């Protein structure tokens, strides 16, 4: 197979001063992408700021013969998002790829969650993806090409104790991915998400020895493929860890239908409602609605 490259492409990678984002930036830069290495350089809980991490990764790319600029704007405000995209346009004249990767943690069980623990998490993960992607999206539509990769998490897709704020933000990114995939289709903009698992400062205290095998650089090939011209999918979510790649999807059971549905019907038919045999995977809200209407018309005809 011909090697997948990024010659002529410009990528923004948020939170690229360390962990997963650094690996995504290094990999794409090593294959010809010009990269905006964005990172505020704060703590894992989102406190403080430091120009060092973004600068170091940009220097690392330059030393390896690549092209990169460091950027320390925060993704967590509309102004910050615009400034990051403006930086790409000033430095490189275009933007083709956005990898929304910046993230923080403020874990707490739900009954103890305060606005100070909720809002910054939503701001960085969920709203941050809006703030950075939207100004880039305008350019992507104009040029008829774009790739967006959002970073979701098992915590949202499957649930994780003590992460109501983080899980909700991460599942919000799945919704954003699905909608943007539909809106971007006619402009050759592909939007996908990854749910990674990797050893970074975010996870090193959580998983003990097993974490050693979860090298962050094993996540980046999936990001790079999704960011490439060769990417042939949109609106999908890939779980990626330690060299394994698989797809998460939303499946729908065949279900139970009764146009005069009662409360007791729900109780009596619960196993049929939940039965996974013959499930389908609707591609959009419209596809599910079409399925429902077809079932209704079959019922009326019968
Ligand atoms: P990390 O803490 O090493 O990297 C996150 C980076 O985002 C940091 O360098 C941080 O300075 C930067 N950042 C935080 N707030 C920012 C802001 N407002 N603007 C710009 N940059 C900001 O952690 P890691 O593990 O590399 O995380 C990367 C992404 O992957 C995050 O979105 C995280 O939630 C997600 N993730 C990671 C998993 C893992 O196993 N490491 C599991 C599931 C999701």
C-alpha cells in the first residue's frame, strides 16, 4: 500500500504538549503535515499555564525536520478557539485537520459535584471542540475538504464511576461527531471520534502495571488515518488501545410495537424490547424514523 502522507496539509492538534496529543502531532508532522501544537500547559485538573510543553513539542518536530508552531491559547473560550485557528491561517495559510484532544479531569461522585468541578470540564472537552472546530469548519467548507477527529472516552460511551462531568462531556462529543458528519458530507469534511486508552499523566495513577503496555503512540495511527485523505468513514467512533482498534456503534433492537401501547405492555414485553437478536445500526435519526414509519404502515396495511 502507498504510504499515507499529509504533504500540503495543515493540522491543529489541541492539548498536544504531552500525552496523546503530542504523539498525534509528531506522527502527522513526520509525514509532512504542518502542525499547530496547541497546549495551555496547565495541570491535569486544568490549573495554571506554561508555554513550555507546546514549545518543546514544536521544537521536537522542527528538530526532526518537520514544521510546527507552538500555540498556548485555551480551547475553553470562543476567543481562544478562534485565536488557535487564526494562528494556523497566519502561520500556514490554511487549515485542513482539527484534532480535538485537549482535556482535563475533575472527578467526583455525582452527589458531591459542584459547578467548579462541572463547568471547566464541559468547557475544555465539549465546548472546546465547538470553539476550535467552528472557525476551522468555515474554511473547510470553503475549500471543500476537512478532517475532524474528536476525542471521546469509554467513560461517556460505557460509563465510569465518579466521572459524571467527564462522561457527559465525552458523550456530548459523540453527538457533535454524528451531527457534523452529516453537515460536512457534501463538503468532503469527515468527522470521527476515538475513545483511547493510554498511559499518560491522566491515567498513570489509575491502572497499575498494565498501563505500561498502553503506549500512547499506539493510538496515533488511528488518528492519522482518520485525518488523512484516505479516510473513508464519517460519524464513527473507534475504541483504540495498545494496538487494538475496534468500532463502537449505537445499535437498536427490533423492539415491540403496539399502536395502543400501555404501561403493562412495557412490563410484559420487556425482554422483546431489549432482545438484541437482529438488531440494526441506524446511520442517522432520519433512518430510524424511516424504520418506524415503515413499521407503522405495515401494521396499518396488515
Ligand atoms: P494529558 O493530560 O497528557 O493531555 C491533555 C492535554 O490537554 C494537556 O497537555 C493539557 O495541558 C491540555 N489542555 C488542557 N486544557 C486545555 C485547554 N483549555 N486548552 C488547550 N490545551 C489544554 O492527557 P491525555 O491522556 O493525553 O489526554 C488526551 C485526551 O484523551 C483527553 O481529551 C482525554 O480526556 C482523552 N482520553 C484519554 C484517555 C487515556 O487513557 N489517556 C482515555 C480516554 C480519553
